[in-house]
C-alpha cells in the first residue's frame, strides 16, 4: 500500500477535503476517524465533523483522549487499526504531540500510515506530520515546534490568513532553524504519496500552496500547480 497524506492550511472541516480523503482510501464507504486532541476534544468541533460527514459515503468515528477506563472499552490501538483514514484537527500542536507521545498514539499513527491508512488534517493537523514549523502553542509569540517527521520537510499552515506566518517562516528557513518545506493557504491542500507531492488541490482560485527553500541569502517561494476542487 502507498503511504498517503493530505494536508491543508486551516483546521476547519471542509466537505470537499473530507470527500477527497475518502476517495484516497479506495474504499466505497471508508472508516474515517477524527482526532480532536489539539482542541482538547472540543465538543462543537466533534459535532461539526459529524455534520460535514452526514451526506458523504463515509463511516465517521472520533478518537478522544479525555476519557477514563470505565467508559472507554476500546484501546487506542483497536480504534486506529480499524480506520481507513485519520483526520487531525487544529488547535494546540505542542500539547497534542505531548499527549500522543504519552499515550503511544504517535507510534500507532506511524504504524497506520505505513500500512496504508490515509493521514490528513489542517493547521495543527497538518503541521504534526512534518519535521517542524511555527506554532501558536506557547504564550506571547509564534515559536518552533518539532513534528513527527512523516515528511522530512518543514511546514507552514495559515500562509495567507495570518500576516506573521509567512515572514517568520522565511526567516526561520534563512537562519537554519527550519529546513525547506511546504506552505499552505487556508483553502489549499497538498496530497503526498510516499512522501512526494502527488497533487495540489484548492477550493478557489485565490488559495495556493508553495515549496519554500533557501538559495544563498534569499528565499525562493515556488508555487505548486493547483487543481481546483471546488467548494
């Protein structure tokens, strides 16, 4: 099975992206699991996932970490092993990764990815798959967080919607704090197959994705060819 990832700039649930994730699995009615860890298992966020999925040919599931043993009878391993796709939500990237490591979820996700389960997400849910990027997970200012390195490049979500993101990302690459990597506007997604860019999808003409790298003392920002997915 190929290893597949779909990452997009915003953590908000978008029906065209969820539908595309379903198609990536190759299943008629895939099991898709939402991980709202970064938002503290926010109830409204979970409800919005079910709302987006209700008209799609998918079986939606949610893996929550704020649980107790008496009520949660399935292990995290049992839940993840049944999934065809995993969608990670936005929120606090640093806290999410710390919880995953403590619970062994990071290892389970790596195993699922290697067996062909589609991985996806936006904002924190996109940043986590890369080797690093900037996050608002700490007080006062954006800072660097290191991800799980499923793709050994850096990443910047919210590229067009948060004014500080782009210049800070450029500076961190120029100074060697981050490697070269991929940036996504909020409504744009990059589809990776076996860690290589397969396709770039956008919900409108204005949102794009880029490969950003250092060339001497300058930054080169290369737009990726985009296919319009529609909203």
